[in-house]
């Protein structure tokens, strides 16, 4: 049982050494892209919500 766990740990470390990890620059660029797209989508959804809310004020009766 213990030897099987040790073998799995060795296999895991060997596999992690074969991984082609991205550079710091690639990770940062991808992170900036995710933040930029998230901000854009957030602003778009906020704007769409504002327009729909504004339009619904004319359609629905006021209480």
C-alpha cells in the first residue's frame, strides 16, 4: 500500500516535470485579457440593464 502511494507520487512528479509551463509574461497577458473582457462585459450588462429599466418605466404603470 505505501509503496503504491510512493510510486504514484514519483509518477506525479515526473509528469509535472514534463509539463510545458507558460512564462510569467504569458500568464500576465492572459490575466490582463481576462480582466479587460470582464470589465467590458460588466459595463455592457450594466448599460443594457439601465436601458431596459429606463424603457420599462414607460411601459409599466407607476404605483
